[in-house]
C-alpha cells in the first residue's frame, strides 16, 4: 500500500481541473485522502490506538514541531475503561 500510494500519479498534489469529477469513480481517493489515511494508520500503529480512538483525533490535536517531529495530544485517556474525556 505504501509503494502504491507514493507513486507520482497517486501522491503528487494536482490543481483541480473542471470535468475531472466525472472520472472520480476510476480511482479511489486523491493524494490528500491517501496522506490522511497514511497518517491515521501510522498514528494507530505507533500509539496503539483502536479505530474509534483514531477517529476522535481532530486536526487541532496535532502540532508540527519541525520537519521531523509532531506532537499529538489525545482528547481522551488511554487508560480510561469507558473512554472518558481527559481533564487537562
């Protein structure tokens, strides 16, 4: 999946051109969707998150520190048995 998603025709961001909406059924997702899914899979694996936990993460929970680092603040506690919100 990584190799396929990183092919230039699947990864490079392109300008919108009118008339391409009808051809959307030929290819699932665009470069932005592929990048977001790659991020979700990586976060789930690295942080040992379940699917419902990954789906709770919002864009404001992710901060880019520099080119090689990002900070993720989870909006919940991993140790909460019933998935309660964090207090801080």
